[in-house]
C-alpha cells in the first residue's frame, strides 16, 4: 500500500491500527450524540411533574455512560438554556435548581461539583464582559436558588479559579499532591504560620507530630465550624492523617475545663461531608470510653455531653453506646454465682438513697433490655438471681 499524497509505502499494521481508531472514534461519537439527544430531551421536558422521571433518567445515564460525558453534556444543556437574552420565568430557573439539588443528593456530587466549577468560571467571564439582555440576571438567579437549597459545596471562588494548581480538595480523592511526593500528603515539619501563643499551646497539648500541630493550630484559630472545616480540608490530608482531625477534636473537648460545643459542630461538618468520618468518630469514642476510669470527673462530663450532641446531630448512631457481648457474659456469670445476701448487700445502699432514683430506673431498663434473654446451662440460677435483684429495685420497703 502506498500513500497517495506522500507516495510513501504504508505499513500494513499501522493501517489496521488507524482503521481501528477511526471505527472506535465513530462508535464513541455515535454514543455521545445519542447521549446528547437523551439529555437534551430530559432538560427540554423538565417541569414539576417530570422532575422525578428526569432524575431517574439522569441516574441511569450516569450509570451506563462515561461520567465525564454526562457531566459535560448536562452542564452544556442547562447552561445554554439559561444564557438567553430574555428573562426566563422564575419557575423554569427554580426547576433547574431543584434538579441539580436532587442530583447532588441522589445521584452524585461529582456532577454538581463539575457544574458549579464550570458555572462559576463562565459566570466570571460574563461579569468581566457583560452581554446585552437578561443573561446576567438569569445566571444570578440560578446561583441564588442553588444556594438556597442548602447543598453548598465547601469551596470558594478562589479555590475554583486555582483548581488546576491546588487541586479539587472538595472532591473525595482529588486532593492535590505535588509531583515527587508520596501518595499520602505529608505536612511539613516547618511552616506553621500561626501566632507563637497558639504554637506553644499545641506543644503543651501534646501535639507530638507536625500533622497534629497543624490540625490543632488550624482548629483553635478558626472563626467558626465552617471556617475550621474549610481550612482543615485545604490541608489535603490522607489516610491516618485525615483521621487525626476527629481524634484531635475529641482531645480538645477533654482539655477544656468546661464543655465547648464548637468541637461537636466541627465534627458534624466532617460527618456530613463523608460517611468515613462517622466510622472514625465511632472508633474514637470507643477508645475514649475505654479510658473513662483514668479521666477526671469534668472530663467524663465533657465526653458525655459531646457524645450526646453527636448523637443528636446524627454524626454517630446511638449504637455507639451498645454493650458488648463479652461484657454481658461477665455480668451474667457474676450474678449467677453470687448469693442472694451478696446481691442484697451490694444494691441495698443504692436503693435506700433518694439521690439514686434515676440510676435505679436506668438499671431496671438495662435488665429488661439486655439481660432478660433465653439461656441454657446456668439459666435457672441466673434468672432466680435476676428476679431477686428486680424485686429489690422494684420495692425498697424491706431495706
């Protein structure tokens, strides 16, 4: 074979490879065209009645097509529908915002993060060179509605502009690591750009590594929980370094003499961001519960308040306080092998105290929920002692 233009002899393998590439490109182009037609139809038919159908169709398209294609095409379709010279009705703009908010929570945050990034960059271009008509007004209204739906992505305009240099830290797995560094981003020993008193406080608080020092200094120097979350995310920590954020928050709770709800609010920010922080929080609480015997009373109080607030904020489930099977087995064994006189001597002091009524009620609930189960072997001995204990707690007139 000879090239008609150059006159050079063509290698047979290179010709076959070229044909394969052309065929693949043709297939990809056909699939992308089909995807564009599908998403265009979804956006054009979007209204209050078709909103859930549109969400389901986009979810299906995202599952079977290239994610980048879906993100790019969806942005192009919505953006072109907004960037018009006339003022769009509020209803249409709100429907676009609702669809994006639903996609963020039900399909993938990758889609909306890509949309916001591209949208902000285009919006800045429009601000620099305002076109005629109502284009700017339409864009501003959509942006305002997206904010009102409270699914904000925790990055600033500066972060979006500098994403190529600093990385998209608001996406899981997309934190920037300089070339030549290890896959786990390390915090340098030097470069703690904080006031000297804060650095001294970090040392006194036993922040032994540079990572822990930087997390601690960032945390205590933040204005509020949102500021702390954004600054800590910009550290681009990975793996065990990232888990230190939760542990240091709990450590700070146990350092301050009175309970500070700020740390529970910071923990909530991270647990809402990704479920992996909920698992870290659960293990961190279990570690601290094991150390209760070595804590001061005020530290126990602070820890109890923190756990209660985390449960209320749904940062962690109430199952974090569940009793282990080994612990229950030990209780059953001790109770089954104790005499009635020993049980009576142990509990009669508590029962006779009027200050312990709440504790007695909690103990009764514990017995009903955790100990009254079907057992073999020492079941008869155990249940006879359990019944005797319940009678003591129910009626203290004999003591």
